[in-house]
């Protein structure tokens, strides 16, 4: 998406969402071919990137749709990185590694206080996790 102009980004993103949002791997492959027919001539690098990384991108099709939805929509790392980056950039220079570790620790502690909103679709995904991984998950 980095090399797709803003005029086409919405349409390209919508067509890519159809690929990874497919119910089965076979449908996703058909959607990739459809994407190639629509955008392949204009943005061949996008199609090439998806094909080169297909094995890694399709790992999640081994899970039910409930679990995939939670995986796709739960992104706790980016906000945490933003909090740490902000805390570190405020100080710029640290007298020691220990001082930097303390700032990161305190920033993480502050950020964790704001983590109160539960993930959407978590209940259905948790039920599915308990069915699939009963030996590893216990009901709370």
C-alpha cells in the first residue's frame, strides 16, 4: 500500500480486505486472482508481494472465523509502542541504560492503567479457543 496513490488506496484496501476476510483459503485464492485481474496491471508490486508472502498471510485460515476476527482487530502493540516512543522522545538523553529502562517501565505502567476496554468479539473467540485448546485454557 505504500506505493499506491491516495486516489486508489480506499478501493485497493477494500479489495485486499476481501482476500483476507474470506471464509476459506480457496475463496481467498480466488479473491486474489480477482484482485490481480482488477489491479494487477496498475499495481503489479502489490500482487507480487501478496504472492511472495502467501504462505505467511494464509496461516490464519487454519483457525475459525471467530478467532481470525479477534486476531485481525486486536492490536495492542502499536499503542504501546506509541506510548513508549512518546516517553523516550520527551527526554532524548539518558544518563544510563538503567534510566532508559525505568522510563520505559513507567510508561508501560501508565499505559496499562488505560487498558480497560475489552476486545470486540472476544467472548465468541474465547469459546472457540476453549474448544480447540481445552488442555491449555481454563474457564475463569
